[in-house]
């Protein structure tokens, strides 16, 4: 009996490096930009008395599961942990306190929850754009095809040809998609066929039969495979197709939300905006005066009160049109913040020193609180998701803009 007890104690207390040492302790959890995802190199910035460790949050009963967290140190008393947070703040390190709870690695219920979330994220990582061609909807299949296409009657920027099937063999006739438009309108769609499509704009080039045939591949654009859709209502671009049952959440724009001013203040202190203002003022001259405009848009999930706030500035000299050799300055810094609640601190979702796109819509594609941003610039649309490569759709421009 004594031998069994000793073995049990050894299994839990596996030494100074075991995560078990943090059981029921108040953890000082490191963050960066509101996220618990921090670089491993942060441990070199900690005080000498730190007890740094990267832990699986699912191993502790009080922590939100399915995350990897970086802990600066654990304390038996909450007051000591709070003091440590203040000490880290003086070193410009962000952190907060949370009690770990019981240490229970490989908990089957939490493992199941994490597996379900991972499956949802995987499905949401490959959404597809839906396009409209003369009143008919098509969904992206990905990649390119080497197929001769012909211009669609009544159009100047679309050429297509029928396909027998999905070249990758992934999507079959009869496959179902849930489609959600940029305005939040949900639709049910079924695959009825396949086509190779090239969309290419010839603005600025002669509109004659000699020029037009050269606008399509190989001269311009990309011939890509699409699946033809039959939907319960006409689809208005831009729209996103997802696997059935994905239950995507659309964030509506809101006015008068208190987080609009909070985000504006946060943005005004950001290095992206400060840098653009400094550069723009230096570039100003009498014939190209300096100007700035800040736009803030709040997107809210009404069910949870989660808000995603987009702050973007237009910093320029003169008219800012510098695409064709004009000697003017133009930058559009952007900062996107997520507020889990009205009274919560913001988390940085996206930031850029210069981004000319607009955030057209915000979604939670997997229903797990992680926002996806639908960017739009003219006919060019892209969706940043959990995947490494953003989803993209565009009408290729073959003319001259200058």
C-alpha cells in the first residue's frame, strides 16, 4: 500500500519542470496586443525570479481550454500575483492573473471540446467566394485550368467554358453549401454543374474585336474552375460559401457604441498612425498641403455584444493620387480591435502601416469568437481567416490606369 502511495505522489510531483507545480496557483499569464499568443523569446525579458513555462490551458480546470499560454510565474496568494503584474508592467510587459485550478492533463471532455473546435476552425479556414455571372451564381474551387474560354454574350469582362467536373475531385454535383452575403443574408445552395471562368477588365483599351480576344488567357487574367450553384435566392456579391451547418455569425454595423471612441483613442496612440502623420507632415509643401481623416466603424454581434472596431486613417499631401508618378504622399494606416464585451480591454486583430482596402464585413465563421475580416477594394475582395493564405477573388485589370 505504501509503495502504491509513493508511486502516486511521484506521478503528480514530477519535479521542478512539471506543469503540476502550478496547480491551484494564481498564474501571471503573459499577453501581447491583447492575445495570449506571445513569442518564446519573451522569457528573456522577465525578471530573474520568474518561473517561465508554456502550458496547455486544457490541463487546468479553471482556464479556458484549447490554448497555449505563457506563464511568468505562479503564486499561492492572489495579492502577490497582482504585485508581480505591476512589476512586469514597469518592464513594458503585459500580463494578467488567473487561478489555474486543478491539474488534470488528458481530460477526455476537454480533449473532445478542443477536437471539435479544431474541426470547426479547419472547415472555416477554407471558405470560398461566390461570384455572379449574368445572374448565375458560381463558387470557387481553387487553382487554375488550361481550358479555352469564350467571351460571354452581353459582357465585356467575362469569358468561360463548361467543365465536366471539379478538376480536384473534391466537389460533386448535388453538394450543399451555406452561403452568407456581405450584408449578412443567409442562403442555401446546391451544386448543379461546373465551369471554367476568367474575369478580366479592359478599361482603357480599345473596344474592338481585335483587342478583346487578347484580354483573356494567355494574354490576361486567370482561367479558374468554379461550381455552378442553384440557390434559394439570387446571390449578391461579395458572398461566402461554407460547409453546411457552419452557423457563421455576421456582425452588424453599429452607431453610437461607446467602443467607437475607445478605439479611436487607442488608434491615435498607435505607432502606425503616429508614423504616417510624421511622414505626411514632412512631405507637405505649398502646392500639396497635408491633410488627415480618421474613420472608425463598429461591427457588433448582437447576441454576445462582441464588437470588432475598424479604425483607418487617410493621411496624404495634395490629392494623394501617387499611382502615376505624382510626387505626393499617401498612407492609410489601419488598426482592427476586438472587444469581447463592452467593458473589456481590446485585443488587436489586425494592424497595418498602409492598407488601401476597406473592411466591408466582419464574420465569425466558426462560431468560436475568432473574427474574419472581409476586405474590399473595388472589384478585389479578400477574406483573412485562420488559414495562412487569405481567400481572394478579383476581376483582373488589363488596361492602363494612368
